[in-house]
């Protein structure tokens, strides 16, 4: 016998809605990114038109700073390691480590791998920045 969550949601219904919510969330994020990028370009275009109408020089486009590759990996690594640690603890408390807690090790070790890759990328980034900074122009 399964106990309903919150007194009215059956666990089977939750299992059905998890992939639906995940897919809809991904679509929502993609649509939001496209709309926000279009809005930014529209505002830049309006700014240029307004400058031309007033006889001012056309503003140069905003310079986007290069984001280091390691920062995303480190962030994702911390998130995955945290999820893995939380899953390991929660499943171990519920079912024991051998029965369920071991499944939390998968995202934990993925997170650790991303942290190691981020650290290696940071070393490469720092070496490249030092080389670019010390090279004569």
C-alpha cells in the first residue's frame, strides 16, 4: 500500500509528472533565453536609431568579456557534488547505504570530476593570461 503525499497526490502521479515538468522546464528556459536575446538586440537597435536621429555618433556595441571555461565547470561541480552528497545521505538514512545510498555516489563523483576539470582549466587559464600579459605587443 502506498501512502499518498500531502494526503491527495499518489506517488504514481508524481512519477508521471516528473519528466513532464523537466521537459517543460527545459523548453521554458530555452524560450526565455531566445526572448531575452531578442530583447537585448532590439534595445541596441533602438539606441542606434535614436543616436542617428539626434545626429550623435553611433554607439559601439557592448564588449562581452570572455568568461573563463573553468567557472561553469566549478559551479556545476559544486552543484552535482552537493546533489550527490544529499542523495547519498538521504537514501542511506532511508534504505541503508548498500540498498539505496550507493546511488547518490554517481552524481557525487560526477561533481568531483567536474571540480577537478575546473581546477585544471583554471591552471591553463591562469598560465594563458600570464603569457598574454607578459608578451610584448
